[in-house]
């Protein structure tokens, strides 16, 4: 448990400090002399990218997270296909559940709006973030929890809770917690971050694409589909994708020999 907390604190510190330093440096270079330069999409994306790179280098260098090719060498292509399909099938049910709970403050709305509207935002959110977060929260934090806890499901729940809290945005936390549970299960069954990276990548990619098609954050599913009946049909259709995908994953997920 102690290691998991340390890894979480290190991750959070880098996510805060590196973008701040990058923003200050870019402000000096551009001639903006104020102590707190106004961030824009470019500076935010550069800061996020730099933080992700630092985290990856640090966790790999000190071997807090281990990377192995053994899982990929086992050729788990069908399992990875079902990971991607599960991520796609979970989008609408997850959005519907989010709408059923009281609206939570979205303190990062403006920042995410700038990131997701920028084409380079996909590099930070869609590509780097899945690799970085899976390496840390599953490859390091969950791995440490599984070693220190006798019940694997407790370790998965704790890692999902840390994953939700680290987002530091109440509006994102419920979704992050649920996704964290699934990602933790994928890691527990395979001892690999690869399935989680695939799921995470598809989830973030869909979020990025949908935001650029429907940028209004107040848009609800009923506005998108036209009626509550159509929303119910969309949720049902998505469950016919999600549930078989989860069933197939339960059959196919296994540790590399």
C-alpha cells in the first residue's frame, strides 16, 4: 500500500509541476513577463506531453513499472479486439449513467475544451495519456497493491479509487472509477498493461472525436438522439456490444505462459 501511495503522489506531483514549469518557460521565451502566463491550448498540450514523457522515463528507469513483450508474443489479437469493442460499447451506457447522477462541478471544462479542440490535443489525450496512465496505475500502482493485499478485488477497487481521485475533477471521477475497475480487471487477468492501453486508447479516441463533432458540454443524449425512447434504444444496442465483449474477454483473457 505504501508503494502505491508513493507512486500516486509522484505521478500527481509531476502532472502539476512539469506543466507549470513548461508554461513559465514558454512565457519567458515568448516575452510574456508575468509570473503566471495565461495558458493556451499549445502550452497546455506541451505541458501535458512533457509530464507524460517524464513520468514514463521515471517509472521505467527505476523499474517501478515493468514492461514485458511476453503478453504480445502470446498473440492475444482476439482479446485485444474485444477490448476495443468493449470500450466502444461502453460509451453510451456510461454517458447515460453519468446523466442519472447529480451534476458535479466540471472544474477542468475550459482546459479540456482547449485541448480537445486542438488537433495536437489528440497526441496528448488519445495516445500518450493511455500509455502513461496504464503504466502507472496498473503497471505500478495496481501491481504493488496486488502484492500487498490478499484479495485481488480490494486491490482493484483501491487502484480505481486512486485513478478517479487523481483526475481532480468531480465531473470525471465517477466515469474514471468505473473504467478503473474494468482496467484493473484486465491487468489482473493478464499481468499486462497492453489490454488496458487498447481499451483506454479507444475510450479516449471516441471522446476526442465526439467532442469535435458535438462540442457543447451541456448536450445530453436526448438532444443527440431526439427522444428518450431513442436514447433507451441506443443504450440497449450498446449493451448488445458491451456485454458479449465482456463475456468474450472473460473467456480469452489469460496470462502469458
